[in-house]
C-alpha cells in the first residue's frame, strides 16, 4: 500500500496547441526526500509544477497522493484541498505582519499558544528566532527566503513545491541560504520538489534528481549517478561542462582518442566518449597532446590541449592542480576507466 504522503505522477501530459508542455512524465515524491527537477527555460518545469499543485488539469495521466487521485484528464482537486504547500520565486510575505505573524498565518485552526510554539520552532531551525518580531521590510533577501519557507512548512504539508527558490540571491548568499534550508526541509518530513535551472543547487540539495528537457524526462536517479553516469550528451550537459569525443567500435571495445574502453550494451549506429574537465588528468605518460592554452582558476589551472589522431584533431580542456606545461609544450593525458562514459552519438 502506498504511503499516504507519497505523491505519484504517472504518464503525465499537458499540451498547449501544437506544443507539448510535458508528455509521458512519471515522477514520485517521497516523504523526507528532496527531489530536484532540473531543466532549462521552456523544458516544462513550470507546467509540471502547476499540474502537481492543481493549478492545471492534465490532458493525460494522473496524479495521486497516497491512494487518493488528485488529478486526471480534465479534472483536478482544487489546490487548497490537496495538502500541498507552495513556495514561489516571489516570497510574498505580508508586509503588515511581523516574521512571527507571517509564519503563524494559516494556523488559525490551532490554539494561539500552539501556533506560536510551532512557528518559533521553525524559526529556530532556520536560525531566525531573533528576527521573530522584525518586519519583512527589514529583512535581507536570504532571511525573507527562510521566513517564506517557515510559513510554507508551518501547516505541515504532505508535499512542498518550491519554484526557483534561490533565483533572486547572489552566489555567496545563495550557498548560505541553501545550506540552511536543506536540513530543515529533510527534517520536516514532507515530500519536497525543488524546480530549478541551476545545476549547482540541484546537485547540492537533492536526494533524487530528475532531468527534464522539451517536456520529457531525460534521466532520473541520485545526483551522483546522473553526474557520473549520464545516459546521453544532453543529460550530461545539464549538469556542467562536458566534451564529446568520437568512439569507434573495435570488437568488444570502443576506440577513442583517449584510449580503448568497454563497449556499452546496445546497437547504436555511433558512439561518443563524454569527458568532464576533472575526469582527465595530466600524467607522466599516456595519450600525447600539445598545450595550446592555459587559464589559472585558483586551486586548479584549466589547460586546453590538442590531440592528433587517425580521425583528426581533437581539443580538450583539463583541470589540473599543480605545475602545467607551457603553451606549445607536450603533455600526456590519462583517463581512468571508471570515469569513461560512452553513450550513443
């Protein structure tokens, strides 16, 4: 029997004229787990969020919370009756209420003392107890973000949807707020969905990652699996810089400019080797190359090299800690077999 707080979407589709917003999407949100939905603008993220929230009805598929059907073609349970919390990009705090007043809003069904205690506990978990009497206009962007989360969690929703929660924060504040929110989200016990276009946020916060593009799920799994074992070049690019090198089938292996590796299962007509900057290292021996550019990047140097093989010239950028050869000098490259990712071309 399905947990009453688990949300399941099956075969979900929503079309807008000739354009399919999402089609054939399966998604499961588990209590106490943070799921990140990552995709570029126009990938269908907002459409999927609106379907789960009950703001739109699907054209196909269904959404269930436990055994209760929330949405099916042409019909949907209203948002206010779903037990789902929403936190949009705009925090929309009530300017005429204090921080404490904002968090206790919506808890009128509880005795005043109990509502206050619940709100203060949430503020304490988010390091905001000393701001309980403050007005929203006096808060920093990061503090407003945390107050909005406390307000969303106060009603103890079964599911919490967060739409681009860090989009208005600068890089340093973004990391600080993200690190403060993540433990609080898991401790709340809700099934959390974070919609984002930022790979760093998704990798840092998620227990489960869903990569969405053009309305379809490209890949889903743990952040580690999606990053280290992408199933396609498109999926790999969503999580950071990656370069594709040609791979030619040679018996039970594939031959690439960086060496021979095990051929994956499948009958693709062509293959390619995916390489991230940190996967390849400079070594004392290995594949010969020539350094054509260098860029100091703090704790590493980004080194661009050119390899000459039987199928032509290939450029590759390698991140290396330590001394690097000068421009025009030879270098040797090595790729560990366990970091070799070969996918259909």
